């Protein structure tokens, strides 16, 4: 933890704990709808209300120096590129959307047609989204997920499809990983089998794995280890994860974010929409000098590009 007597050794931006210019948040949400792939449809929410709720939170984030937010809500879970484009224009914040299908939560968000599709068929669809755009917005990364280890056959199909899409488009794969390090390692093996470099794979929710040896193993293999979900109740554990990786000489393979936002369709007013600034006010000030710039400026661009 940075103490007052140490402040002279810390860059001014970190002393304030408020602003980190050109920073990027790699895993956040604006809108989510958990009703399931078989019931979801756009008319379930009012885009104007979501816009009114989310805009001030995004404007607040922009004042902290953030220039880009990767919105990780996938298709069939509330992805709305048109809404994201409006919010981006209104706030001056880049908001990236994604392609792919989310296989976690026991495949509740995988539509019936996708359960029958091959990896090649899925990849062709996702590649088309990247090339042609979705509602006029080009996806900038691939979002998928798996339900645990060992991977189910449907999970394996989704990961192979993500790999084929990455090979064709150059996009990075961010995978919500239930099953900890074993599931992450299995995905990395599947991707390697289709020719995807480890640096194109982001192990999302790596903080849920309590054994740091898995974090080291995936990072040393060249994958990205993402500690997201940073919040008041998890702050100490996230700091421990980052410090452990730094001690191991692996900070260059680490991503951090908050998994915040969450206008929840079906709840009055969208429920409790959590803002995006905790990482700047409470997490960043406790990092060693230089770490925040690497974690929130350098590493995100290396992982996902510009």
C-alpha cells in the first residue's frame, strides 16, 4: 500500500488516485439481460432509459482519463451495438462491442441453432459480423465462455469457432472461464490445435482461481491472465493477485478491470448500476509506481490492439 511518506516516489497521477490518461478498461458492461437465449428480444427494455442511466457513469469515467471501454456483453445476453454507438458519441469514450457466443452458465445463453452448428459454421457467422458490422458497428474482439472443466463438447465447439475467427480476423478472444486454471489450460490447448497463438487468448475471471500456480502457468505460456471484478469486497484479493504476478515477473501478461455497470433488464430502473471509477480511486493508489500505467494503458493495447 502507498503511504503518505512514500508519495514523493509516486507519479502525480497515482498520488491523486483519480486520473490515468489514455487508460483502457478491458472488461465492463452497460446492459445485461439474463432471461436466456430462447426468450431474449430487443423490446424487453427501453434503450432511452438505459442511455439515461449509463451516460453519467460513462462521463464520470471519462474524467478519470479512460479513453476506451470494452463492453463484454455478448450476443443473446443483451449485446446492443447501436446503443453503445450512441453512448460513445455522447461521452467521447470509445466503447467496443464483440462477436461470439457465451457458453458459460450451463449453456443457457447458447441459442438452439448454435447448439447444432459446427465450429466452422459459427466462425463464418462471426467473421461476417466482423467484416460487415452489427447495426453499423464493427466488433473489435471475440467474447465467449465455458461452463467448467473438463470442457463439454459444446464448449469445445465454441472455443474452436473463436479460434478460427481469430485466425481470420486477428481479433483477440476473451473467454469467461468457469472451471479455473484447468478450464483455461484446456482452452489454450484447443486454440493451439487450430493454430492460434497464446497471446490471442484472455483468461477472463482468473481471480476465481485461488491457486496462483495456474496464473503463472497460463501467463508463462503466453496467455493473458485477467483479474476483473475489482470491487470493495474483493480489493485485497485482487491486489494480492497482481502483486503475486509482479513478484513472479509476469506483470506484462496481466489485465485488470471491474466487471461493473450492469443495467439489468427486468429490474426497475435497471437495478443497481455500479459505476466504473473504483479502480481509479481505490485500486490504483495501492499499486507500486508504474504498475497502473502498464496494467491500464500498455497491456490492454498489447492484448487487444488499437
